[in-house]
């Protein structure tokens, strides 16, 4: 197999908010950067799917002058149910405003009051309204960041580029290997620092609201490279994603818009009875309520609840105005793709997989536990804790994205160059060669992928139990044995089946780690709800779950949470 | 239940193997109207593992990654429905060089 080779100072894997911000910071530090995007810059990952909300504690420069970075810090710590690492939470809370101002400089438009203060909306989990309003939502943010990246001569972007392995030389990560989907070429990039910003793995579930490309490649690769992986059992669902009809399945419908200030509608059971009280609870609480309603047999025909604005005291026209102002694209998309007008009819919604709180374990510099390897954004783990509050994911991409980029760059300046270990590269290519080889009895990757997706849906649901998870784990184990039997057509350019085969291979590890982490933690907290251990056990489990590769199997351990400003014993 | 079918004639082209583009016909069983995006995923899943198209979707009709030419007109495949018992023609959307089948290397971001 021919391999094209590149050398750079810092390589960033990803193309969304965190990856772009990290690459920009590397460029600011005067170093060369390569950004390897699985899709099209500005149109890949979850960032384009985001809505308007990105939190920053502007206080007197925003909506409520009582707000402070300390308050933002405290909101995130409480929201995370006290297992977010506060050394990282501090950076997010205290850098947020500056990073928003950076975004503005790059060209993102924020809604402002006439006097120039930032307009901010209230969202559950915020003591004071703190969500800044990006007028053209996450899509515009992605486009602007991608443009900023392209402006800089010292960032080279490879698009439609699927990274499938981290390359190691002894104990350090020295670069990556990937496949250029457009040309079909295999490429190895040798770098002094490698930043993983590959996003979450929400699309390992069948019912998800993230693009199908988000299969958690980064977490699996980092695990295989020996990095500690943290808190994979905290899987955030979004409570009200469209479940029917299929053409719009997975589209987000914001339950946060049901408050009096906006549409003043109701989430109801199949009989039309409202099930969620206002003030609206934060996500983990809302999901529990919805999930229980469905479980108790009061769900709709297709397994959801109703998102119903028809009985709003505001009337159809005012409700339509709300959607057209706050989520115009979603509103129109539902009409175009399914003929549904949100202001006129109830919609069937249910909890779908939405975000991963855990991931690659990092310190406040964005460093993983492996030399040369950094992580930021959703693929990094330990700051959201057990539950993420709205508006912090985008904030994380900009604050920790810049931080990881900066530290990766500074370290690259100190670190000498280390060559790629050719044996390691060969072993990674061997997996591909196997997929491309003809077999008498072969399997298509999509059949394995579909089984993982339905296994995750079934056994790692908002509510889970030991018996079910053990079943799910055994399915994953048996699928692992099937992966080498995959055979894909021998096509060079844009080989979808080959891409899915590699995804299926990587997903095996992430699925196994998720099941085993969820089995390891014997309590319920935030987004990890075990019906066989329904209580929160702060004596034994106010800690992280760590998974590390030892030999060829993962080992699990507890690790202390880092508390800086707020110790759990100091608060009620 | 009445069986419905959508007949799709899709432009295929692999620059490594084909001298020029040609059309391949598919007959897909459907239960009701489906978006073009859904149709392509169904073909990929059950009819033809070699068909190339972009799978990214943004769930709100904004990113335009999914655009194709449907019966001569460029549309977003995620937001355009096709009725059962209809015949359609799908081609790459333009806006860049054809990589393979319906996948185009968009020259602008």
C-alpha cells in the first residue's frame, strides 16, 4: 500500500468548533498546523447542528449584571453533579467571555441590545440568563471558524479525510494515519503534538440527533494508544427529538422553548396531559420524566411523547413567531421534509442520544495521559461531570479548544521531532488490507454497525440495568469476532463501505468501554441511571470511572475528582 | 398492504474505472413518501454497496452537503420528498468536480 507522507508541528484531528479553535491557536503561536476533517470544513461534526446558545458570563456587558464567572463555574459544577474536574471548569468559566469576543472578531453575529450589551436567553441550569444568541446558529459559527482557519497560511486542511489510527513511537504519539476519501490515498502525518477534537460518539446509538459520522473514532484511537478514558457511562440524551415520521427522525425540538417567555406549550402524554412542570428542569430530570411516561405505557404510538403548542395561550401566530425567531431552520425543515407545522400540530418526540460527557481524560492543559496526545471538545472527558447544562458544549469547544491548541503548540516547540515507527504504521494498514481482501463468506460493515446501534439503543438507554448491560456487552463481544470477516468492494475513491468497516472496527472498543464503565459504576448520577442501583452514592462513587488499555484488555479504576473552588462538603 | 416502489435512475461514474458516466436503475420498495436522502440510504443498505453519496446530515436543511440534482433541478436531498410509485433521475449536483457517483468535491466551502 502506497502511503503519502506529511510532516508538521501540530496535527489536529477534527473540523468542528474545537478543532478549528485549536488549529487557530496553533497558528497564533507561529507553528505549522494540519487539520484533518472527516467531512467538509464548516459542514462537519456536530457544531453545525447546534442552535443559538453558547454560555458566557458577561454580567453587566450582557443581560444580568449579577452574573459572574464564579457563578458560571458554580452552575457547571452543580450541573455536573460534582464529578467534573474543576481545574478544567475554571478555564471554561473564566475564558468564556474572551473566546466569545474572539468569535465576534472572526465574524460570528451575536444578538445585542441597542446599547451593545449581549442579549442572553435563560436556559435550565443557569442562575442568571447566560446563553448568548448566535443569530445564524451553529452552522454560521462553523462556517466562520472554517473561514478563519482557511485565512491562515500556516494551517493546511485536508478535508473528507478519515483518520483511523494514532501512530506511536515507544510511549509517545507521533502522528496519525488516515484515508483521503476523495482520492482514496492513505496518508501518514508525522507531528510533534497531536490534538484529538473528533467530537462525541452519539451516532453509536440508532436514535440520535447527531450526524451519522460521529462514531467516536477519536476516543477509540486514544484508548488504543494507551490514553486513560473517563466517565463513558454519562451519556446525555436530549429529551425531545423527533421520533416520527422517519424523514425527520432525530431533528431537535427544543423543550426549552416551552417556557412562558417563548411558546408556552406543553410536553404531554398520549392523552394530552402535561407531564413536565415549569420552571423547566435541566436535561437529566426532563429525560427521566419523559422516559418514565413512555415506560408506564402513556407514550404515543411510535414510542414518544407529544411536543404540543396547540393549546398555548399565546395562539398559533405568536407561537409561529417564536419558532421563526428562535429556530427558523428547524421549523422550515420540518415543513419541507415532512409537511409538519410545529405551530399547528403536536409532534411525536422522545429522548435520543445527544452528547457524551465523558471521553479522553485530560488535565487543564488539554493533555491526555499519553505524551504528545491532547484532546478538546466533546471527545475530551472530565469536565462536564455527570450532566452537561445547555450552552456549555459550544463554550467548551472555544475555551478548551484554544487552551489545548496553545499548550500543544508550546509543547511542540520544546519537544524534539520523533519519527514514525514503521511497524506501528504497517499494523494499522493491515486492518484495511484485510477489509479489502476478498473472502468466500463475507459480511457487510453496515450489518455490524446496525447491530451495535440497536444494542446501544436497547441496553444503554437513559435507564439501564446490570442484566441488560451484560447482555449488550456479550453482543458487542460476539460482533468483535465478526469484524475481521468484513469484506468491502475494491474501490479507491469515496469507498463508503470501507469507511463504515473502519468505523465498525473502532466502534467495538468504544461500545465495550461504555458498557463496562456503566457496569463498573454501581450508582445513579446525572445521565447514568441504573434501575438496579437507583440511589446516588456519594460515599463510594463521587469519583471518575477510568478505563485504560493494559495488554489487550481494558482495566477499570476509580479516580478522585479535582476540586478547586467548591468542595462538595461546603455546599448544601 | 399495497406494495409501492420508487424507480430511481442514478448517474454512476468511477473515474478510475469508467470512461464516462452512465445511468443505473434501481427499484426500491417503500411504504410511503421518503426523502431523497432516505432513498439513498435504503439503496446503500439493501441494494448496492458501491453507490457513493455524502452521508452527513445537519437535521435542519442548512448545510447543503446533501445536495443532488433531482430530475434536473438541484435540491437538498434531506428536505425533498419523493412520492411512492414515481420515477426519478438523480445526478451529481455540480459545484465541483465529480469524485464518484453523486459525491462532488465542492470547490468553495
